[in-house]
């Protein structure tokens, strides 16, 4: 179907029609199918889904499974063989496409791919997280809708794309896929606002889970054997006393060598059993369900883009809906050709699951190394609309690190489908006209190294992480329990209120560096959300405690999880992440100790509630005054008041400039010193939510 612009004149339509017919005729004469010619025309002319669909169809023509090279941390390309094995079990021709997360997954893209591939079969589209799956049959009779329902409802969110597809194939070949889908929907789904009866259990644990396991193992490994040893010796001593042994000043005098040996042996057996049980029970080694990426997987996109830039100074990712049309591409090539310095533009999306960990500067530096040439490398993200540039080996007298807002950031007065990406890249190229070498090559900070894809998903041993603190707490707990037992016996059954443990839990101070990176804030916000959800479900609070915890959680989600899908929003700012962590930790502290005060630590609100005041200078040059502090900051202030201000929280600047003290930021976090209720109100007002 040929589509013309509404309002064009008849003469223009006639010329375009004649030109298209001549093009088709020439291609047919050369042996090119007419359908391919039309697809090629769409790919060149529409600047969007046509080019994406044509590219995917061409890949599927070579292999029935296409795995993106833009999400190797989630699903590496080397895993394509496993998808191909599962696809063969469907019994019909099956074409599988895996694209990065947050792409527009709908049946229209599959339909466009089918139109260009012109092969009947089952077309399946998955995202790199495995949560999104779309399946459409063309010319084959299979229960794709029922199988999709089963895969979405029966598996937890951390299943990953490979297990999701395997479950889809299993349901597709089931004797009663419709019945299985209905059963899954009734068990795990929700209708008319009704909460699901239960959620599928997660397949993998998080680092927070492992830290909790290590902490518990340390407590049990130290506390249980030690308490057993003390109690056995205490019982033997009392028996010896009742038998007439002469009392002495020694604690366990009269026990005897045989009794002492039996007590130690019992404690040793218990310790060994606990250690062995923890090693067997907590045997998870990774947080990622997918296979680890190879070096080739991590380099695949860089190789593809650098090969494209070797032929053309402007590379538009064919895997993504394009945001730069053909006219803008021609203009960019013309402008770049007139410059005195080499400029290379790559329009590819960035995400945490890619080879660079979502860091644009890191990607551009790596691209310069892979391409092997000095130049100005520009990233135009078709997904977020951000534009970044890196001077690789030239040293221009132009500051590329801090681009003007009109160039570097997407416009605020347009919808997401019109990012004006080509126009803004053109403005950047125009800024480079006349630029010469001679600038300071060290002006822009070096980009961070991306995290190792295997190490970032590896779990520490259960005898690492928080194991040592658990041993310490277990020792204390054993001593406390023994003291309580002995005291109870001494006062003839009268039990004293054991407030020590409650005070220790209530005055807990959370760990948080004074200068966290954005990556740290994202990881911590995600981990804290999960931890609060588990604690809330376990404690099931009521009354004022429930209201306070719920208000904190609701405000945190307004900042970093608007969709309430348990995933941190990609556009969450460092201030929003720090504010959310502060609120979540305040809620967790309230769950642990309902009497926790609403005041927050003045130096770093991410440390949690303040349980006392200490006189210090909150900032260099500020007058000394008594401010609320957490337990850790109070200890630091007492030991060295002159340097306590170094624990003050600072946040990354959005432009990469000097770090910003949290209480000078423009958002709600600046009011954290006034307590949790005020902070919640500020978040709600900023989000336009009012009670």
C-alpha cells in the first residue's frame, strides 16, 4: 500500500507513483522480488517501524531466532541456540525475536515482520527481561494466546526470557492449554481489583537476601552452640551444687572434666550441623537466571556500530524505531562532511543491561577504541532522547562534556514520539564548525568502568557478606539468653522485661556513604524496596504503624516506581533515589521498632532515624549546634567533632559538576531534617498528590 501525505497536489502524487513504478520495474528486471523492493522503500522512507521490521525480517530469513546484541547482561546472543532448541518443540515453523527491554512490544511489529518475511508460522516477541511476551500465529493453528497467558502468570518476574519461552512452548504443546491458562489466571491473576490469591515464588535470591542469609547463619552458628554450652555447664554446675560440691568463685566449678568434655562436644556437633545445613540450604550462586555473556557477546554491538561508522559517519540502529528521518540523515552527512574534524554519530539506545551498563560516555569511549580512529563521537539515544558527545583523542577547544540543554536533553513541550533527535544532533554538529584542536584533553572526567557482567550477578558465599556481624550478634544473643535464663532461675520464675534487644533494633543505623554514585543509589533503592515489601508482609502491622509505613512506601514509589512494578524507573534522578531510600529505611525502622522517632539523621538522612542529639558543625564554617543524629554519626561526632561534617550526604550533579549537599537540592530531600511527615508531604506536593 502506497501512502501519500494528506493535502499534496495531484501532480506530486503522479510523479511519486511513476517514480515508484519505475523503481519496481528496474528491480524486477534485475531479479529482485517486488515485495522486497517495497519493503526496502519503506525501510528507507518511513524512518520508523518499517526499517525495524525489515531489519528483523532479514535476520530471521537467515536464522529463525534473533537475539539482540543490546542486552548482553540480561540475555547474551550466545544463548540463541537454547531458544532454537525450544522453538523446534512447537511443531510449527517458529520465529523468535528478543529485543531490549522497554521497546514497543505489540502485534503490529510482528505483523510487519511477517509481511516482509512472507513465511507462515508462529512469531514470538520477547523482551530481554522475560516479563513481556507476545505471540501471533500466521497461517498456523496453535493456542498462542493461552500459552502466553500460562507463561506470564505461572512464572515469577525473575524467570528470565529463556525460561519464559520454554514455559510458553510447554503450554503450547499441552493437552489442554486453555484450561491450564484459565487455572493460572484464577490462581495468580486479579479481576475487578481483587488481589491474586498468591504470587509465584521467586526463582533467584537477591544480594539483600544473601546478606540476610549470611547474617542469620552467623547468628545461629555462634548463638546456638554457645548458648547450648553455657546452659549445659550451668545445669551441670547446679546439679553438682545440689549434690554437695563445695562452692567456689569459679563460674563452673564442680562440673568435672567429663561433663565439660560432653558440653564442648555437643556444642561442636551443633556448630558443624548448622554450618553444613547453611551450605546445603543456601546454595544459590547468582542472581541472574540467564547464562553469563561471553566476551564476544559484550563486544557484539560495539563491533556492529563501528563497522557501520566505517561506511557512514551516521549510524542509525536498525533494531530500534528510528528517531532520525532520511532527510535529517542527509543533512547530517552533509554538515559532517564540511567539518575540519572527524565526527561520528551513533543513534543507539542505552540501558543498564547493555555492554556499557547504560553509561553513554563509557560506550562512546569504547566505540572510539573499537573503531580505531580519533574523532568526536556522538550518541543520540532514540529511546530516551539524550545526546552525549566525547572527544576521543583530538582535544578540541569546545566543551563537549556539558552540552547545552537544547542539545543534550529531549524537549519538554513535545510527546515521546517527537524527540527532535536529528534536529538537535544537527545543532551539535553546527557548534563544531570551526572548532580546532587545542583544548584541555583532561577537562572531562574519565567515564566509569562498567561492572563486570559475571561479578555483578554473582552472590557471595553464605559465610561472607554479613556473616561476621551475625557471629557477633549471635554471641551477644547467646550471652543475653543465658543471662535471662540464669536470672529467671535466681528470682524464682519472675521474668524481667528484656528491653535490650528492642533498643538495639530501634537504634539501628543504616549504612550509606557520604558520596554515593548514581549506580549505588539505584541498586540500594531496588534492594530496599524488596526488603520493605518482605518486612511489611511478615510483620503485617496495624493502626498508626501501618499508616506510617504505608505513607513512606507510597511516597517512595511516587519518586522511583511510578508503575509499581517493583523496578526502579530509568529516569529517576539521584535526589529522587536518595529520597526514596530515606523513606523506605524510615519505614523499615518503624516496622522493627514501632516507637521509632520521626526525626532523621541530619548529616545523612539515608542512615535512618535519629535517636539523639549531638553538638557539632553540620557543614564547614557553620556554627556549632545540637542536631539529631543516628547512632553511627553520634559516635563519630563524639570521637572527632571537627571532622564529623565529612559524613554529610552529597549527591551527583545532573551536569557532572561538583557534588551537591543534599539539603541544598531543589527537591523534597532538602526538608529531611524536619522529619519524616514533612518529607512525605513535600514528595506528595511535588507529585501533585494531596490527601
